[in-house]
C-alpha cells in the first residue's frame, strides 16, 4: 500500500493497484486493490473481498496540483 502511495505522489498521477485474493499452492493473496490520488490519499479500497471499486477522478484538481508543484517538468527537461 505505501509503495503505491509513493508512486502516485512521485508521478503526480492517479494509481490503480490490483491484487488477487485467495490461495494457491505457493502463496496466499490478501486482496487490497486500491485507487490512490496524486497526493497519496486512498480513494477506494477493495479490502479482502472480491469485488469492484471505483472513484471519481478530478482532472481539474490534478492540473492545479501539477501547476503548484511542477517537478515533473524537471524530469522532462533532463535537469
């Protein structure tokens, strides 16, 4: 969960992380599929049950956030 939040923050992007549930002969899978906003806030959490999660993405807020913290431009310019 924390790594998905870090990816959302460092890329200033919404992140969807999906995970299976159940077991197989090699591992146990806990679920916890997540939707995370660009500031690392969890918008939806599937928990340990099979199902569907959804969240509304606010693209205007994303643009405003990126304008206020334009560090992605540093990556694009090669700085």
